[in-house]
């Protein structure tokens, strides 16, 4: 049972990106920081904004890379090397085109699924064996759009979709106590098990 020591939210810095789908990982870490009563501050040596938080009696590091999405690995490698954090102790939270708003899934290891931020982290830390929380944002084809996915992720979601993503962030945050206790199997079961709709 390996406990999570570093929670990374992926996104792009700057007001023009703040509300775009690609920043779903930032939304998650911002919500977690607010819950913990801490503020992320710019740390040049970590190429991003970081904070040390105490959640459910455990110490955890929060990170939002300050690089562009495609260079997220630089920040993750810097903080992981400084604190000697193993890949298995890291969870990366990011937007996921293959899941609809209001859906999320954990993944441990495996490929990057075309997500350039994840790809760069795998390259920078030399491992695929970190955890991922994939927050669904939907794909343009789900909305009958001819938009290129690379453009789609850089636009804000519709109001209802943003609300669905926010609700799913809340569901995922409810599993954080299990992350910090090394119970990722239990966290996965909780997140992936949904109540059956009423008849």
C-alpha cells in the first residue's frame, strides 16, 4: 500500500486559459487547496505553483505546473526529485476527451492516451507508473462539433457541462482520504461504482 505524496493538476497558466476544458486538473487542485485552507505559491525551482497541505491527518504536496501543458514534466520531475517522491506516490489529475462531463476514472500506468501533458511527464520522470485521475470533458464528436480536439480543449465548457465536471471533482475529492492512506484499490472502487438510477 503506497500512499500518495504528490497531487499534480494539469492546465495552462494565464487568465485566457483559466476556464478552458484543458484546465480541469487545475480546477481539482484549486478545490483541494481551498478545502485544506492553503494557497499555492509560485516556486521557481519547481517551475510552477506548489503548496504543502495537511489533509485527513496526512501531509501531501500540491502542484500546478507553470509551464505550458506540453512541458508539464519539467515541473513534476523537479518536485519529485527534490522530495524523493517515487512515481507510485504521484497522482496526476487531467482532462480526458474519452469521458463525458460528469465521469471520471483512475488509471495506473499505461499509455498517455494522446494527452501531451501526460506524455511529457512520462518522459521527464522516466516512468509510466504514476496514478492518473482522468476528468471527463467529452469529445467534439459527442456534441456534434466538427472542431479539432486540440482547439476544443482550449475553450470553456457549456454551463451544464462545467457543473457536471465540478460535481465529479467533488466525488473524486471524497476519495482523497483513501489516496493518502495508500488505499487506491478502495478509492477506485468508490469512484467507479455509481448508484443505480431509480426506476
